[in-house]
């Protein structure tokens, strides 16, 4: 790809909405994607909640694939371009602990077997409330 095209893509990405947390989008994360849908002459925002099974990085062509279980146990996957003007926002609900880049193995699993362990961050610094410090004196 030419340097001119790369520079134009990079310039357009500077105006990306802050409602898309690119650094938090990892495989295994449960997200709620609010996407604008056009039906006839009307527009509405449709939420799609599921687990990210694939993240494709890139400049303008970056996208994520989200999988959820719909009615009657049918799996539904949807790919969202991250820099689309129709993308309203992405909320990260929880981070899953996975050891794979692509979670295609979730397609064969059903029921409770599709659950992923939650990633929990432990903070090393403990903040002591101010009134607890006054009682020590």
C-alpha cells in the first residue's frame, strides 16, 4: 500500500469517536455493540451483546467478530468494522481469560461449556481511606 493511502487512513483515524475503546477489545471479552440500523426511511440503534471471538487489527479495515447465542440455542456471529460511521459505541462488560487469538472452538460448544473464566486485575497499591489513617494516630 502506498504511503499516501496510509497517511490518509491515519489522518481519518485521528477523528475516531472515543466511544470505541480499541485497547480493551480482546478475544474473550464480553461486549455490547450499539450499531445503527437503517430500516426503510427510519434509523435505530440495535445492541448486539456477545463474546469477541476474533479481532482483526489494521488501519481502516480493523474489525471484530462477536458471537452470541440467540433463541433456541442458535449461535449468531456478526462482524463489525471498528471505524464505521454506523458504529455508535462498544461497551466492554467483562474480560475473559483466554489463551488463544481466535476463539473458533466456541462454535462447537453449547450451554455452560461456552462460558469463559473471567480475567481479574489485582492492584498492588491499596488505598486507605482518610478517616482510617486518623484513627491510627
